[in-house]
C-alpha cells in the first residue's frame, strides 16, 4: 500500500440522540420560551425521545446490523439512546458491542457557557455585549463567555475522526452523539467551509434520533475523504417529530444571522 494512502473506516454511522423534555424555566438555566428543550449533561430522554431512539434502534437492526466499534458521548441522553440501540440487538451482539464501546468526551454537546438554554432574544436582553461579539465574530467563530465556539467543537471532532481513522481502519463504526457534533463531523469529512455548514444547519438540521451514513470516497484514499451516503434519515413518522427539532446548540446564534 502506498505510504500516502490514508486508511479509513469502511463505514461511519452517526446517530443523533433522542429528544429531551421541554423546559418551562425562566431563571437562566432553562429557557423562558415555552416548549424549548433544556439540554445539559445530565438531561435524560423525554418519552418522545425514547420512542425516537427505539425507532433508530429498529432501523439500525434492520439496515446496519454489524458494527465493529461504538463511540458515544458521555452525556446522559446519548448514553440512553445507545442503550436502546443495543437493546434491539441479539444478546450475543449486545455483549460484543458493549466490549467495543468507547465513551469519549470529544463527542459531548457544545458548551454554551453563560448563554446556555437561552435563545437569541433572551441573550440580547440579558447579555447585550455577547450579541455585539456575535456580530463581530459570526456564528461559527463566536465563543460565549465560559463556553465553546462551533469551531472549538469542530476541532474535537477532527481529533476523534483521527482516532477512528487510526484505530478503526476498514471497520464499521457507530457514533451516538448530538446535533452540532453530527454537523461538525460532516463538515470535516466533506471539507465544507463554515458558511456551508451554517447553511446546512438552517436548511437540513439532523433531527433527534436521525441517522447519517458515510463511506470512503472512491479514488480519494490519499486525502482520506469520505462521502455522505445518507444524511439525517428520520426513522419515524410525523407523530414522533419534535416540535423544536433544530440544533439548539446552534440556534441561539443563527436566528438573526445571514449566511450569504
């Protein structure tokens, strides 16, 4: 094999965790906008989120039954989604996948710092300086006080993809994570720029419980590139669709912005 060829996983399948309960809080921890999900590291799946995860589990059991490795975010809702995915597998397969499972903090959701669980207008009212910084830096590079920029999330996604390419070449890899991480993984694998991934977040965000599949891009082994086979497949009907199905760790900085 040529020294310049970058070995790649045979397939990467990314599942976004199911939905979370809506928060009615208005104390800076939960959003004051009724029905907006409040997402933190310890937030569990809602009943709708459990059903979404079960639908994803059934779809994977029927269409992607064999994985060699599993990577999962340490946040509760991702772990609970994976539990339901594993429960849909035969017992011997469950045990095998558990042994190949890696909990990796690089797959955690974005930390929004002092703006956590707030929408754009709440941020503008409470932290007007943050809105001014957002206008200067733009939605991809803006870093809230105490939090991360989207670029920061992409850097850790670049790191974990390097780990997968190094340790899981020619293997089928399952990833269970969060919406902004799913977007960042696609950005890196397809070499999208920041404007393209922002447009994707607005026009086709991965819904809770959705499934994305990547395969090596033919004749691109030297570049280590992979292509999207399916983007954000929704494995359930409209009765399980989330009323606020966007990517909450992106929305606060996207709502008033122009991607042109």
